[in-house]
C-alpha cells in the first residue's frame, strides 16, 4: 500500500514538473504593404482648374 501511495505521489510530482516546459516562440513574419502613389501633380490639378474657371468667370463680366 505504501508503494502505491509513493508511486501516485511521484507521478503527480513528475507530471507537474513538465507542465511549464519550454515552448519555442512562434516566429511571425512581418506583412509588407505596398501602395501605389499618385502623381505629384494630382494635388494641384483641381485647385488649378478652379482658379482657371474663376479667372474666366471674372473676365467674362
């Protein structure tokens, strides 16, 4: 009976020793996002057309 209790106690201790074992961390690859950029003239085109229309409207009157 003592041997059975000793075996049970040792099995509990042995399994508890491996409960927090070392696990190699997962390597996460970085995600690369590539965006196409617009032309440099894209931001000036609409205001330039607006100024041109304003000049034409004021010139007509």
